């Protein structure tokens, strides 16, 4: 049986291990879904808006606001826009940033 130090070059092993340690967090952080949360209110009276539909633009992924106007939706790294809609209000598109929490204000139609 060969000695392990003769089969694997220690310098090459250290280099490969170092590269993997540097790249792994980057790959993981860009492939994992993240939870986006927030609150949706009426732009006029600042009242909470339950039942607002929240869709990831370009996908079939949909969520909605709860009775207190709060929402939670898991998005993929390539997802970049959320669309908020509620009858009687103008649709609103929000471009996602690195933030995890958003305050959304919907404007009533006709204003």
C-alpha cells in the first residue's frame, strides 16, 4: 500500500481545500432561497390591507397578506420583482434588494 503523502501532494491538497472553503459560502448563499417578509398598508389612511396577493413576477409563486397586513414569501436568488395586487388598489411592483423586510403602500384606484 502506498503512503498517502506520496499519492496526494500536500501543497496541492491545501490549495484545493482553500479554494473550496472560499467558494462554498458564495455558492450556498446564491443558491438558497430566502424568506422575504413585510407589511402592506393603504397609502391614504395607512390602514393594514389583508388579502393582498403577492406574486413573484414571471412565476406561479403566490402568497398573500394576513389579517394584520403582514406577509411572508420565499424567493429564489434569481427572483427580482414582487407584484402586489388587491381589487380597488393599483398594482405595485417592488424590485427586491438585499433587504429581507419591506413596507409596502398601495394606492387606491382613481387617486
